[in-house]
C-alpha cells in the first residue's frame, strides 16, 4: 500500500498519529505496540476536533509530571536507542525508529557543535517524542503501508520557545533534517513542522512532491494543537494502491501496466574519499531517490574509481542532480530517461516455528513471482533460536506460500 502525507497545515508527531488513527489504525493496536517499549509515565488521549471546515482526529500524549516537579532528565542517544532495541517491536519498526532518532541527534549535534552521541535529547528524547516516533512508524507498519510519499512541507516563520530559549522558525533542527528535501513557504508567524515530524517523514518517505498515482482506499486527517489560521491546521494521510490507466477502476482491462518512467543519473568519480558514499547515498534516498548505488570502475590510465548511480522520479531528477553536484567531488553527471518494470507488492506477517516474520510478496499478472522474508526479522529470530538464518528464511517462505495458496489458490 502507498501512504501520502499531505502537509496542509504542517506536520508534527501528534498530527501523524492522528492521521493514522483517522485513516483506520486501531487505538488499541497502537497502544499494544507502544507497550512493547516498556516505558511508562504517559497515556494517549484521542478525540475529535475541527480545524477550519475539516473534522480530524486529535491525539495528545499526556505525560505524568516528574516526582517533586523535577525537570525531565535529558536522554543520551544511546539510552533512547537502547529502549527501542529492548522492545518487542518488529525489526523493520526498530530499524526505522533508530534511524529517525539518530537523525535527530545528528541534526542537534550539527547545530550545537556536538558529537551526536554526546547530544542530550531533551524535547526529542522525552516520552512523548518516543511515543510519536515509534507510534507513527509502528502505525504505518500495522496499516501495511510499505511506500510513503509526502508533499513539500510548509516552513512557517517567526520564533518558537524551547528549552534552549527562542529559536527561529523553521527550527534549525528542522532545516538540518530536511536538507535535500523540497519545502515551501508556509503561514507567517507560526511553527508548522516540528523536528520530530521532520525526522519521522525524512526517515520513512521515499519521495517528496505531488501525490503519486494511486487508487485511494482510506483518508485520515490529524489535527494540530493550533486552531485558526488561514488554512486548516491538519495533516492529511491518503492510503491507496498503485494505479495506472489500465487499472480496473479506471475502466481499463484490469491488467496493471508495470512500466514506470524514471530518470537515471550517473556520475563517474575517481577523487573522493570512499567513506563519503554512505553519506551521499543516504541523502539521495531521503530526498526521494528510488535507489542509489555505487559501482566500482577502472577509468583512464588505470585509475580506480566508482560510478554513483541514482534511479529517480522524473519530478525529482533536478533536485537529486543538484544534491550529487553539491555533496560529491564530481564536476559533471549524465541524466537520461528509462522505463522500469515493477511487480505488484504487498507486505504481510507470517508465523513460523521460530516466531513472526515480515514477508514481501511480489505478483505479476496475478501470479506470485517472489516471496522475500525480511532479513532483519530472520536474523533476530535465528539469534534467539540458535539456528542458521537460512532455516528461518526458508521457514518463512514456506509459511507464506502455504498461507497464500490456501487463500488465493494456485496462481503460480
């Protein structure tokens, strides 16, 4: 399934949670997932609210005051990651949550001139931030949304008060987290995107821009705390299936066309520190690249080099090309259109003798062509059970195939 976040009034952690609940996430499932963090001192309050003409779900994470009114202690990144690692959440949720908090720490560290591991996560390390980040990622997983896209985010203006004092809007951490991501001017005098939301969406979104082609199945609106304003202070989530002109609901034959136009970007580089490739490929993926890869080359006069390749949505090609020219040592690159073929994909959970494993299922023309268990789930269960990873992997494939055949019948 595809999820598209439309930042009408902005985005915050509680707005993301509200949009997920409004789109169909069960509050009891959210609470059950968050209980796996083994962190107390909070409760989730969900209610209905109006923002302008729109009805929306409002989520508040109400925390218990510290004993004696003491200030909330700052959590170092290692402590936050430890809470996530010790949870019983799916491996994919843990990985994305770790990535979001690591990005937050890196952004704060860059702003304050501190190493990420030495940053004390105060606002973003509080219980409500843990609930927002982990709950949002777990909610997407629960709803089966495996591809996330987002509109350009409104930046707002003015100042905002935090524990550091007054900061300009957009907050420095927000701009750092959204480097390479399309943004737009927002409503003057208000903060419209919080660092927590920026970290979540920069982590999970595969692209930023117009709504992708899809058949909408559900829509949810998450309300922000602020009422009033020139636009409704809501975040809209549209959930749907991939679409093209041959989809049944478009009046076509029902055989989904599997060609998609993309732009391929390539740059040959022979003078850059190889350690920098991890940074630049991560930036490219966060900015919406469909894939980013590095291929070793042997260039003229026998010089070892690498080709940095990117598969990009055409609408993001120029943005990604600028990112390559800014963050690498190349003096030029090449861009050309290409067609790609993809299979219909879904993500499901299957039960094996070793535990529950996430599995990606690929179909072409209605026939199953690939069953791919999530490696991190298999690796974790293999460690817990003391068996080779391949045994868990094979068991997950067998369980998925048996379940699919029993449901759909033999299709391939």
